[in-house]
C-alpha cells in the first residue's frame, strides 16, 4: 500500500478491524457507475491523472495515498495539512486561486474531483460538469456542498439539519471505490469515527452546555463578521464537544454585526487561523486583540473569561479538516479547564 499514510494505517486499520470484524473490501469492478449530486458518473477504469479542485478534494486524495495518480491541484485557501506536505510536493500546483478550464485540460486529466459548486457546477467560473463530459472527463462534486444534496436548502448553502460526518464518509467511500482503494477508504473512515467518538466523550467541567461562536473573519473591526452558521460544520464541532452553536441562523456563513454577537453572549469564541492575506482580521492574533480591546465586545462572557481559542479556518468548512479542528478546540478548552 505504497504512499498510503502510515499514521492512517496504524490508527485507522486497527479501528477498521474493530468496527468491521476485519473484513477486506472487495476490489472495484469496472465499469463503475457512481451517483453523485444528482448525476450518474461512469468510470471504465481507475483514474491515473486526476485533478483535485479545492482543498478538501485534494486532501482526501492525498489522505488516500493517491499522489502518484494526481496530475494537479488548484484552489487552496490554506496550506496543505502538515502530514500531507511531502506527498503534496509531488503533485503539480496549477494555482492557489480559481484555475481556468484550459489549464486543467492542459494536464490531460482523466478525472476531476471538486470541493465546491463554484469550481464545477452550474454557475462555476471554471467549468460546468457538462463541459468536462464533452471532452470525456468524469467529474465528482463533494456531497457536503453540492446543491442537490437534500440537506442543503438554498443556493447560499443554508442547512435545515446539522451537518454531520456521514456526507464526508460517503465522499471518502466513493472516491476510494473510483480509484480501487476501498480498503484505504474504510481505514480512513474508521480513523475519523474513532476520533469523533473520543471527542464525544468530553464534557464541560462544570456540567453546563457551553455555547460557541465561530468567527471566520471580517473585512474590518466595524464590518459584520462572517460566522459559522447553526447547522454548519462549526455547529457540528460545537455538538461533538457537547455544546451548542450560539448562532441560530441557518445560513452556512451568516454575517452578523457585533451587537447581535454580543447579545448571543457565548461561553467560547473560536477564531479562525487563515493562511490567506485578504484582510487583517484573517489573522487570529488580530481577532483576539480586537476582542480584548473593544469596549463593548470585551464584555462578552467568553472574552472576560479568556475562553478564546484558535482553530484552522478550513476546519470551519465541511471537510476532512473539521474533525481535526474539533480536536484543536478540545485540546485548548481542556488546557483552560473548560472541558474534561
């Protein structure tokens, strides 16, 4: 199982044995047809020159040990996860921004996996699925973000139900089938399930239900803040830690003024750490300085009690990073004595 992440083999395979009784996943039989986001996608054989559009899609392929079958990646809001840096260095980076359709086709791809509809969707700036179909390139869109997924209510990504890892597991399972590495997919899923179970065993030290606000960023201190919505991946993190999201908006990324955030009076504020350089408040230290120095905002319970924690901003999206982000938050809250 060359190039498959050794830490997944060590942790995930052991967990998989415990969860599945040691069953070995069958090899993929081609042609394979996958139902994905309202479309049926057919594969005659395992891809050999895949392109990962969007960080989540690229990192799933890398976690599955498929760097030797990747022709390129594009659209990276954050740096690659440290444990994947070596594998990622072997894959051509087309651009950290939106690529052009022509630049993707120049790599002669035989498969494109996309993390967002804005990369491969009906209103995409890059290309539509049918554009790839016309040149014989099958595509796959993340079930967590595609518009036809029943849990996504409108074009802005609002959710009527809390996001959970099931959609991510479907994505990992289907991608591993497409590439005929089902064992690796099941090992990765088992690893995530074990991590989630461990997190759900944590409880607040005082027995209360902690309320959270997840602050992604803001253009300026006076501007509305981009927050993780009630049923978003951020809401999932609050839930997995035995708490609740203090933000009740169903939009995936609601923007709220600080008067509304103050009124929610969260017990914990989670600030995103972003590698991009768009706004000063992308930096976690800038966010924390504002929280501590603004006369009104500094009176929020979370600020007064110094319950401010930092998390990878990409983990606030429904991605493979979400569970790692929850672990980041849990570790800091345990150090603060708020979780045990």
